[in-house]
C-alpha cells in the first residue's frame, strides 16, 4: 500500500505531465528509445519541430532580443517555440517542476501589443523566455524544492528577482527541477524523481540547478536562473558544458526565494544566470545590476555596473588539484591544454597551491548541518517523507548550538583573511584557474565531491564556470591514467571514473576572481576564450 507521501508525489508528477498540452506532447512513434543516450539532436532529427521553431530555439538570448526589440520576431512565436522545446526536454530528461505555459503565452501576447502601441520594447529583456529554478516563488505556483510536504502549497508572492525579470520584460514559462533542499550535487528528489543529462542520459546533469542545466543544454531555454551555495550553478554547468557565473553575495537579489535551510547565513546562497554563451551571462548580469536591486532587496549592495577594459595579458594562478581529491583524466588534460594555449597567447601562468582548501571544505560541511538537520527534518515530517540516501549527512547530524556556530563563523572569517593575504602576496594576480569538478560528468549516484566549487562560496569570490573546448575521449583519458589516490574520498572519486561513460562529454574549468569582481571575471573569461 502506497504511503501518503508517495501518493502526493505521484499526483504531482501526473499533474505536471498533464500540464503539457497535446500539441507539445511527443508522438509515441517519435519518442527515442531509452538506449539512445544523447537526445540533444532530437529537435532537429525528429522532424517534429518546424524550421521556424528550430531557428528560434537555436539563437542565443542576445540574438533573440535583437529580433524581438525590432519587432522582426514576435514574443508569442518565440515563447511558443521555447515552450514546445522545454516540454520535449522534460519528456526526455525530467527537467521541469512547473509549467507556466498559459500565463507565458498571455504575457508574450501583451508584450507584442505593447511594442506595437509604443514603438519600443518594455524593457531590456522584452519578450525573452527565461527559465527559473524551482525555488523562485511565482504567485499561484508551487515551490516544492523537492519536498513532498510543499506540494500543493502555491506561493502567495513573487521572489524579488522574479518581479525584476517581469519588469524587465522577460517571459517566465517554466520552473526547473532541483534535488531535495537544493543540497545535493545531483538533481533527484522524492517529488519529481531524477533529472538526467541530455548529452548522455546515463550521466548526471549536476545539482542543485540540474533541471536548468539539462533544459539549457537541450536548447529548451535561451537563458535560465539558478542558485549556488556550494557549487549549485557551476557543477550543473560543468556537467552539461554551458556557462554560468557565481556572483558574490549582494550583487543579485536573493530576497523572498525559498530555501530548505532558511536562515542559514554562515555561507550565503546566491543567484546567477546559466546560458550557452558568455554574452548571455553578461547580458543578464548587467540587466539585473542596472535595475538597482539594492532598492528592492535590503541586502543587495549599491554597486552599479562597472565596465572593465579588456586586459590583454593576464596573470593567472593555476591550481592543478585541491590537495584533497585529484581530478579525473579528462579534467587533467583539459586544464593542461588550456594552460598551454594561455601561455602561447602571452599570459603569465604561476602555480597556485591548495593551501587552506581542506579547512574550507571542512567548514562548508559543518555549516550545512549546524542545525543538526532540524530544518530538513521539519519539512519532511508532516507527510512522513523519509530522508533520501543522498541526505544521510542531515539525518545523522548533531546540532552545533549558538556558541558552536559563532566559533564556526569566526573560523570562517579568519580563513577568508588568510586567503586574502595569500592573494595579495602574489603581486599582480588577476585570477585563479582550476577545475570546476573532478569530473567531466559522472554516472548517476556517483557525484561525491564539491570541494572545487565550495571553497569559493566560503570566500564569496566571483567565479565563472566555462566550457574550455576539450571533451573527454576514451582513447586519451583512460582509467589507467588515474593518479594514486590521496585519501579515501579521492579513492571513491577515482573509483567512479569510467572513460567509456564520459566519452565526448565537455569539460568546464573555473576562473576565480576576487570578491565583488563580477565585471572583471566576465572580461577575463572572454580573454581566456580568445586564447582558446
């Protein structure tokens, strides 16, 4: 007999599928078999999409806005094309948590009318479909964050960022799946189940913004918004080969979004864009900052967008590994090839040690469970939802207490000061280049380490995760090339490496700037891409 939480979950999944109209439901004869792992070619290969829909959904956000602002393409056509492609993405990867198709079409129609009547776009994102992670509140729609007890509890207010996107003229059309509490590096929960990677459905699309990364990699969104507290933007971007920026806290608004660890502020969660091009990341970042978020969110900083001139010669510190977990062969090769090209382009490369990173990883782990798992348990309990196996650290946690938490935060601040001193001592250092994760991607249930991203959350540095142009290859990246593990955690990561499974998967690296240097890190990423 099904338990109550299982019945609620089944009902929610059925309602989500029912919300996809028949016109956007893939005909049974066209559905790819489960054995077809890469489904990114489905839209162009199936014959189910029109040439117009394919042209629209192949464009970047910047390209779409150019067409939309001139009235060359209508928002209703653009929105409808992305709704259909997002619906297909969900049917093949399980990437959505909510569909907003009816309201999106209505919004698009009103924006087209606005342009016709006023002769100008409503705002900088006029008519652009934008996907958002499940935790962003939209009036009348659930934000379950993967918890069964939050099913059928629609939001009564919008998140601040949602209000700003609407004001800028964006069309919100889907919300995307997350892991339970958004605290797992793979997107899986008891409500919607597991999101898979459209490049290879045996692999993870990462977490916690894994629904976003899967949707964008499939071409179902030109621009999405996720969040990051330990790597939740950068890990999914890396697993699918797209771009993102993890901004410092205070640059983009976080107010009125939902959280599984509400009130946890020892390490701050931040919002950021995800897209297939760096230009789209810049577009979102500048648009949000130009809208003066500090007038809407009391914790946003009154820092306007600061254009940074291109710096032709960068001084980059390269961290080959973090001293805890060694990268797998594709990542080792990608970093080495990237460094070689940067040196050939005239950039100065210095080695950057992993000093302090073990302490940072330990700090992060203790911060996440400082309440003894009470926050998560309190949300699970009303429907007797069990802890998923990935959430074992919360189930087993011991509460730290107020004094212990203060000591933890004091240790964090001392760590940040020591790292700042080390950066200052490396005269002229512009950024640090390092892996985003030890993996290109990895098979389901095997993502075991977030240290390469989490350290920068502790430090609150501005970081871009970007595809470096290298893809994993079974012949070049053999498991026989794995290095001697440094410890048990490293051995577990190395033990999950499978060169056949990750063949052809893209590899992302991280470019790390100082705190609040979002404009600079985006400029530097463009310079790095030019060298590549």
